[in-house]
C-alpha cells in the first residue's frame, strides 16, 4: 500500500518556513490549503476531501489548533488530518515506555541487560528487540498470570463485601489493578505494536485498516 502511495507522490516545493514555530506552521498550512482547497468554497477542488499526512509533533499541534478555534471549522469539514503511518509505530514504543517503564519494562530490561543504559526514549531497534523477547517469553508464564488474576479477583470480591460490613479499605485493589496492567501489556499493547509493523509492510488493506484502528485504540488507552 505504501509503495503505491509513494508512486503517486511528487514534490511540489520546499518552503523556508519553520513548521516547528506556530507562525511557520500556519504559513505552510495556508500554502497547502491554497493548493488542495480544503475549507475554500471557491476552489477548483471544492467538494473533494484532502488528506494531510504529518509526523507526530506536527499532528498534535495541528489537531489542537483545528479543534481549538471555531473559525477553523471549515478546514475540518473536508480535511483528513492523518498521523504518519511509520511515525505511529515509532511513537507507540515511546508511549509504551512512558506508561510501563517504572512498573514493568524498566525492571525487566535491567534483568536482561544489567550492564546496559536505558534512555528516556530507547532506540527503536533496542525497543523492538526487547519487546520481541518479552512476547516470546509470555507463553511460559501466561498460565500463572491468569491463575493469579483469578485468585486476586476472588479475594477482591470477598474484601469488598467485608469492607461494606466493617467500613474498611480494600488493600488488594491496587494489587489487582497492577496485575491487570501486566495482563493488558502482554495481551494487547505489545501485540498491537508488533502486528501493526507487520501489516505496515504488506499490501493487504483490510488487515492494515484493522491494525491501524487497534493502534489508534492503543494511543487512546
């Protein structure tokens, strides 16, 4: 799919504006609007949709910009703001580390690589190798994890009943949530990221659309 996409791609121009600044981003957006016509009623492409593919930093800035000012509503009407397909994969690793570094990923990383340095944003090859090893190891302890979850769920329910009767705090709730987070890491987060990479290099649109939506759910999660 990406190969076909780039076959239809041709550069228009290179602009000197700095898109990392608000002023430069607005200028470039205006130039693209003049070319594509999104939000312009008297343009030759009126009634057609436009797709704007950007990387992560520009995506979030444009997203906040387009949905923060009511005067930009016409642009949202026929413009698809799309997060770059490769950037979604790369940034998913960063999001995963930000969420699970202190609880699971950090301790597991140093157990495997005790002499290595763990950066705030690990290199992509380092993250992909580490996650693959974790996924391969997961079947070895999945049964024990499921048993522990079921046991904690039973204990949690009993403690909730006792808490209502004796007005006490359930101390097992944090343990249960912690275990659920570990379960979601292996059952959802890691497979979503790795499956997305596989279909990213394929030509199967249906599978890509499914994995792309799951990747979106991952970011919302």
